[in-house]
C-alpha cells in the first residue's frame, strides 16, 4: 500500500520545525513525504500579505495532490499545523493524525515566564546567542504583527466547531514546559475529537518546539510505531 505523509509547520515558522521527525520517519518508513511552506512563512516572513484562508488553501492543495499519488494519507502537524491537520481531518479521509504541540489553545503563562527568565539569565551572562529559545524566535521579532496573530486565532476559531468530526486515529505529542500551548490542550483535543484510537505522549521537559526536545528519540519511536500499526 502506498502511504503519503503530509507535514505541516507552525505559525510564523517553516519546515525546519518539523524536519527532525520527518527525517527520522523517512529513514524508517517507505512513504512519500510532502512538506509545504505555507504562504508568508519560511525563513523570510511576509505574513502581512497572507490570511488564514491562504494557509488552509495551501494545506488543502498539498493534501489533494498527495492523495492522488497514494492510497493513504497521514498528516503530521506542528502547533498551528496541528490545527490545520485537525481541519483537514474533519473534511477529508485521513488515515492517521500526528499532532505536535497542537495550538488549539495558546499561551501558558507559567511556562512562558520560566523561558523568559532563562533568556534573561543568558542575556546577563552574555550567552544570549547560545540560548536555544532565543535562537528559535530571534528572526521573528518585529516581523509578526498583531493582525497576523489574529489570523492565526481566526483559524483556531474556525476549526473548533468541527473537532467532533475528526475520527482518524490520533497521537498527540505535548511538552509539559511548552510556553506557547498549555499542556492541558492535549487532553482537551483528545476529549473533543471522536476518534476511537487516540493517545497522548507528554514530554516532561519538552518546550514548544517539541521536535527538538531531549526525549525526542523516545517519542519518535512511538510515532513510528503508531503509523505502522494497521
């Protein structure tokens, strides 16, 4: 059976956010992979020229192209990409869903405060350039406007009413120290969708960019096993 894997990155990000998992799966799984860069995203951000509808359309087009080439489509979505993955699963036949830090809810104040505090210490000791969080977000500063964030929130609002239509087997990977998405979001999604098969992996030390967590090798194997199980 021909399998296709559609990987969708997060808001104001790019394919690099999901690349570690994609590379691992490609090394262990015989499948056709597609990793589109959503309009306005990537290493050079031009979000001011795009809206939520553009991001959804790009993901849908990628799904349709992939679905014509394979017999089953698996969708992997990170952060906002997880929201888009749920949106697709509510409308199209998806074989399996892999949701990474899915941003159906956003901002976890306590975890975010800890991360800001760590950045403050790095700045004080003149080690900011070595700070992992700084490296992930520095290029975005000043390039993501409030209207862009509102478009992201609009996407979440549009998807929420249709979660009950999602029936595809689903695995959710969520970091306990995620400063952007409260870890309780994983349980919220699990309860909202109507999939018969659904599970959660909590990464104890995982931050928002979960594909770079220290325990990624462990849950990478879980994701691979989840995909391979018929």
